């Protein structure tokens, strides 16, 4: 497992949330056989309310809800024998909360992305966040680990409007996850709360909370059956991703060095040619001088008449 110091270095060099990914994976291995299900979404998406409904906590909320962001750190509650629910900070509030939320998601085994359909299709912040999650999970594991839940479905009265919005949201999801099959649910916590208080079984089923609870339990059991193998696979994928990021960074730096060398050569080529011309001229003059000295030496050695030699020298 990559140390925190090395993960910090990787994050500084390559970015892409590598520190949160490695820290999350380390904590996941430390958790043993326990499966963590984390929620995520904007603070108005009803993610904490959804977890309270899954737990059946209608009269006394286990996870705090409100009109303003309330969750600041991962709050856990036991869902079943080996499954914990973890409430995470709402996204797009501030960078620190987003970074902490992403680290918690990388620590979790199954992620529930919630979206308030009263706001329409996914906005830019939700779209980018889901894309970041998908990239963090990896295409090979995303179908096993990601669940998408549309909340407040009771607020859309017309079936035609529901279908139109459903189609658009699912198109966005498919675009983000490159066509991978993602579990999709539509629920109404409001109907569920009303149904439990009134003891109305039909309304409870209409809320689709029991359907989501059953689906989540089944998904967790399947995931738990091959838990260690899946985590080792995740480790292998993260190692490959980290190596690819470093290799890409190295290639980028090598390319920049080559481009700088080329610019330097081009900038100094004209100067180099000028100095080479000067050097060649001096070399030619040097050879000419040596040639004349050689001629003088030959005349001096072959003549006994110095005066005659002197006249010849001045004639040269």
C-alpha cells in the first residue's frame, strides 16, 4: 500500500485526487470484512433523509437533516450485521468539504448518488461530481459499486413529466459512465414517513424505499461474497492509474524539454552561423600566414646570399 507521504507526492505531481483515493483504499483494507455504503449529493438532495428512511428512523432522525449543510464528517450507523451507512458532506459547498467527501467515497464499498428531481436534470456541479466518482471507481467496478437514486419523486405529478425527466437523467448518467449499467431508483422519503406514521403498507410500497432497501441489501451481499478479491482488484487498478499518471507526466516533461531545446537552438542558430563564419575566416588567414612562413623558410634554407634572400622576402 502506498504510504501517505508518497500519496501526497503523487497528488502534488499528478493531481486527480490520488491522495484521497489512496487514503480511502487504505482505510477500506483496515475495515476488514465490514462493508461501507456512503451517500453523496448536493445538500438539498435528501441524502440524509434517505438514510434515515432506510434505517426506519422516522420519529427520531439518526442523521441530521436541514435546509443548510449539516454533515461535516463521515457519520456512521449500522445498517445490518456487516453493513455500515456513512453520511458524507454535501457537495459544492466548499472545496474542503468536497475533498473530504471524495475521500470518504473512496473509502466506501458502495456509493449512493442522490439527486433531487425538483431541480430538474443534473446540474453542472452534480454532473462533474458524478464524473469524478466514476473516474475514481473505474469502469470495471462502477456497475458493482454505484447506485443512483432520484429523490422527491412525489413532487412530479404528471407521469409524462416523470418519464421525460427520467429519460434525461438516465441519458446524463449513461454519458458519464460510458454506457455502463447503473442501478437506478426513484423514491419518496416523504411518502415513506407518512406511510410509517399512518401504518399504510400500500403507501409504503409506493414510496419505493422498501425496494431500495432490498436492492441495497442484495447488492451488499453480492459485493461481500468476493470482498477481498474486489478490493485487491481495486488496488491493482489504482496502482495502474497512478503509474499511468506518472508516465504521462514524464512524457509531458520530456516533450517540454525537447521543445525548449528546439527553441534555444533556433534562437541561437543565426549567432552560431555568424561565429562559425568568423572562425572560418580566421582559419583561412592562419593557413595563409603559415604558407608564407613556410615559403620564407624554404628560401632562407636554400640561399647563402642573405641580401638576395632579404630582397625576395620583401617581394613576397
